[in-house]
C-alpha cells in the first residue's frame, strides 16, 4: 500500500487555488493575478494612459476645465453646452437645438444650412469637452432620432457624477438625507461648497433651463434645511444658525423658517450664557472667549491668578493683601481660608524658583520678605486642574503693589510657557490681571488686548490650551470698551496674526498706550 503523506493547511489551500485558476471561467482572474513582466523583474517606467479629466461647473457662472485648466468657449457654444446639461442625459434633436438657441427661422423651417450651424457649434464643443477623452467613449455623442418621416441627428451629453457639479450636488444631498447627523454634516457641507450662485446663469431666461434650475433650487433649500437639522441634532446651534438665516432670507414668507432662526438664536444665547466675545483660531487649534462672570465658577478650567513678588497671602484687615482681590478670594474660596495650606503649596512650587532677593525685617516689618522674579510661576494642583500663581507685580516695603506694561507682558509670556508644560491641555480662565491694585497704567481694554496678544503668540509656537477664557466681573463691563477689543480680534487671521503694518498700528495704539495718551 502506498504511503499517504498528510498535507499542511497552507498546502491544501494552495492546491485548491491552483485547481480554481485552471478552471475555464477564471481567465480574467488569472490576468489580474499574474504578475507582469515588468513587475516580475523591475518596475515599469512606462507612463500610464490616463484620461484627462473634464469638469463642468454650472452652479453659478459656467466653467469648463480640462485637466485643471480653464477652457474658454464662445458664448453660443457655452449656451449649447448648458442646453445639453439641462437635458439631464437625454438626447436633443438638432432642430430643437436650433430653435431654442438660434430662434425660430423666418419660414418656420429648420433647413440643412441651419443644421450645419448647430453641427459647427457641436464640433467646437467637442474640441473643448472631449479633449483627451477616450475616442470610443466621447462625452458628446451623436444619435439618430425619428421626429417625422425621416431620422435626424441628436446630441447627448454623457457625464459621470464627478464631471458635473450639479449632478454631484444633487447626489450628495440625497445621500445626506439618509445618513446619520455627523455624516450628513460632512456631505452637506461638501455639497454646499459646490454652490457658487444661481445655476445655468447664461441661459436663465430660457424655458428649457427652468425644470433643472427649479430642481436645483429646491435641492439647495433641502440641503440647508437638512444641515440646520443635523447641526442642531449634534448640539451645535451656533453652526446651524448662519445656515438657517441664509435659508430664511430666501423664503421671506415662510413663517416656519423664521421660527427656526429665532429658536436657534435662543439656543445659542442660552449656550453662551454670559459670553460677550468669542473667536475661533482654527490655524492654531484654540479659541478666545471673553465672558462676564465669576473666575471661581469656571470649574472646567485651569485658573491663572496674579501674585506680587513676595507671594503674600495674609488678608487680615486688608493690610497686606485685600480680601476682595483675586489672591484673597483664592485663599477663601479654594483653600477654605486655610492660609497655612496655601503657603505650603506655594513653598513646594517655589523650590524650583531662584529668589531675586530678601528684605530685612527693619525695611519690611510686615508680610513675607523673600522676593521672586517677575514671571515666576507656581502650578498649584487641584483635583483635575491647576491654579497657576504667577508674579506680575512688585510689592513695595510700604505694602503698595506696582507694575508696568513691560512687567505684565513678561509675566504673561512666562505664564503661557508654564501652562504648556503643566496645564493638562485644559481651558485656561484668567481675570483681567493688572486692572486692580497692581496699578498697571493701561486702560482695561488695553490690558485685555495685551493678554490676548501674548496668548496667541505663545499658541503659535506651542499648543497648550484649547481655550483662553478671560473672565470679567459684571460690574467692570461698563468700564471696558469691548468694541475696541473686538476690532483688534477681528483683524487677526486664523493663526492669531494680523498683517504686519496693521498689527503694529493696533498694538501701538491699543496695547501699549498709557492712560491719558491719544489713541487711534
């Protein structure tokens, strides 16, 4: 009896695959699986025979591009192209093309001479549209149609979805209506990005364009309505609102569209609460928010708290530190009035900081006497976040604190650098530092612009927090010309930078001008 040898699993699979390839119906698969001569020994250097891509845009002013290059056509040829687009894949007889584009002949009969004019324009169109296309599958095709006793020529435009923006637009919107909200937002934004204006503009007055134009305008309205709904479902009323407003503007008599706008505005106001300024800087993945409120209610954010250079914490009788100051509130509201607990946390953090000097008890009989440089930062740990105590002013031996714009700028630059290391990538809430007893000789809006400018400059070099939140006490709002801040912010690009000359004027006039000086 012959000895039987057991086969491994891989050998069995190989044998089955060989039998399959030898079957009579697998010649196509063989051709796809068999390596070419080039791939067996070397990579082919032959250029691939790629078809030049044609793109026709009719959502707005008509544009024809071939291989990414714009192709100019005579006005009548452009109208001929749009007539074939308006047919939506149907063939159009030559006599109808003449009557609709050239007009009705005097005797009402389209003669051979008239048909020749159409054919000449078709030839022009083919030269533009079919350039580089496969000759066996042109985009402009000739057919024969029976429209009377004799057949006549007719022309059909055959375009894939990615060659005609109106077709792509309709299909994207249709796909979005059956998609989940997140996918719908992507598809609808892509579709609306194709819309450049009223479709088929060059033949807008023609009867033949009316059905397709009406359909496209209806699809546009559907796209906007679906995008509003999807953004609202995803919890982004602020993104839904501008789309809803644009939709309502095109439907002045639609009470439902107006009601949707009002509802979204209420949701946006409720979400933003006390926000008075917001700007996204997508280029550096951060945002700026200015809001009226209480710094110590920002429980989702790190806090930045300014200190004097001695890190004093005593608030008894408001002699050394005012109980109403941010440092005083930090002691009471975060550390429960336990000064020893706060001092121990500060001493631990200051072990890494070299003191700048020590006062003698005769010169400074009250308060702490070890001084630290402007810009010293101590990150204090809280559950899930940090308090960044940073030196932005000096305390005199007379217990009066003083600072200036240069010291404040330096302290802020050091603060942002430390947050980049220890900030846990959380939002950062900061009060209007320098506006109180630090006595920085800048107006409140100038202080705010200085905070914003240093933060954005730091964010351009290193991402450290997704949001800077400047928290202003409601009672201080009346004293701030927030429109000046908004003017500065709106002049910036998505990276937080303004054009060089404009940035210089803004900073010179708004950021570094002391009180009482002329401002632009």
